């Protein structure tokens, strides 16, 4: 074969690879789309409850701080359960761990819809959190391992599913909640049955393997993973900014002065911006500024948004606009920090995700309850001031530890 022919073949091969790389983001195996759809439904649960918080408070005679426990029990159980997700998935396999999580969510969401008092509802919401922990930590690893487009694009796909779920959730919650506060709980239960059918039909059985050897993850592995300074920094930083995130998510509905449909539409706008920015603008910011600088910028702007909500709490349009704008900032940040976590430490991805999620959901568990209590102790502005302070603290913490996390951009470039 002549050198010119070899050169032509080489160029043709490279062009084919480039074409495949460009199209591979959407040309995924059916199993990836099955997990993608299930992720959308699972993350509906996060925003689905927002439009009905006020209705639950009125109909179950509960205070705002008691109602915000729906987020506290959900996130608290999820945080602790994250520590065992790797151990379970390494034994059951990714497929059956996902299916187990879906079944648990379906059961406890249904039981929540049958509740007649706030404490039973809080308990069942905790059970929902257990199912979500099994699903969420494993879903990221599933999409990354099954995807044909590389780690970075797989993470963007995962964040897109989160964004779609969070955006559609409040709209569905507002629509079903307009009929009864129980409607969203039964709705999630039914949708999870559909997700179960999709996964059990389309997803292959997978095991965690390294060099063909079955890997058994220990309950100690997430703790051992946190010995990596970079992973610990991102986890603590996420716990701090999640304090602001869940203050907005759990307490903003109480100061909007809107009905279920109105709150649903506001959080629809929030979720749409979150979804769009997580997919389209986060990668641009990452290339333009670098992961850490872009992350710190988004979090600083989010702290300013929360500060504005604290200053103008009684001005309805300011609160509504601030919530929607926050969606764009959080969408960018979620993709940035998730990508950083996946590239931060030389540990198995499911273990890294579990260790990181354990820390970040601690912030998500504490914030909702304290937001309600701060409003009872002081006034409705204080929760937003405190949330802003925690988000700003996360920026300072990450910036002060920049030398330990700056390597994530080099890891990102290699994928």
C-alpha cells in the first residue's frame, strides 16, 4: 500500500472518529435512555413537593418548620444511605440496585399519599429518600459506564435528566396538587412503575469489574475515599452551598403568596433554566474560565440572589424573579461540581459519588428545618440571609483550597 493511500486512510479514520464523537452525545444505547428517563422521574420528587408545601401546612395543621421536615427527612436518610449504595450495587449489580431504589420510591411515595398527619408523611418521605439514595448514586455510575460518549458528556446527560426532572416536577406537582396535596405522591408512585418496566426491559445486567475481576465495595470505602483531599473539599463545599440551595427550595414557597399552580409555574421556570444551563452553558464556562473559577463565580452570584431575597422578602416579584434566576446559576454549578468530583480522586466513580453525596446531603437535611425555625424565631428574611452566608462560605472554602483541586481541569481535558 502506498504512503498516500495510508495517509488517506488515516485521515478518513480520524474524520470517522470525529463524526462519531460529535454524534455520540445523542447516539446512546437504549439502556442509557432508560436510565435517563428513570432519572427524570426520580428527580421529579425533589421539586414535586414544592407547590404543595403550603397546602400540606394548612390541611394537616402543621407549621412551616414541620412541613420543611419533608426535605430534612428525605435528605437526611439519603445522606446516610449513600454510604451503603456502593456496597449494595457491587453485590446486586447496577441494574438491580436501580430497580430496588425505584421499588422503594414507589412504595413510600404511595404511602405518603395515604398519610393523615405530618409525622407519618415525614417518615414516609424518609423512606422515599432511601430509595432515591440507591437510585441516584448508582444512576450516575450507570450512565457513565453505559454511555458511548465519554465521561464528560455522560455527566452532562445525567445533569440534563436532573434538570428535566426538577423542572417538570413542580409543574406536575402544581397540577396534581391543585386537585389534592396527595396527588403528587400518587403520581410519582405510578411514574416509578413505568420507569421500572423501562429499566428491567432495556438495561443489561452489569457488575463492577476491574480487569475482569468482580469488585466488592466495602462500607468503609466512601470514608476511605474522603481521605483524598480534593474529594473532601468538594463534599464540604457542596454541603455548605446546599444549605442555600434547600433554603430556597423548601422555604421560598412560603413567602411567594401564590397557590399551588402559581408556585408550580415559578419552579418550572427555575427548573427549565437549571436544565438548559447544566447542558449548554456549563461546558462553555468550564472551557472559558476553568472549573474552579466558574464554580466560585456561580456560587457568588447565587449568594447575591439569596441576599436579594432576604432584603426584598415582602416584594413578590423580586422573590419570584430571584428563584427563577437561581435556576441558571445552580444548573451551571451542578454540572461543574459533578464533573469535578468524578475527576477529583483515583477511586471508583460510584464510591466517589457516594462519598460526595453523603456530605452534600447533610447540608440539604439541615437547611430546610432551620430555615423554618429561623423564620419563627426572627422573621421571614433571616433564612435567606443565613443561606447566602453559607453559600459565600462555600466559595471561600473552595478558593482557599484551590491548590488541592486545581488538577480537575487537567483530568477533564483528558476525557
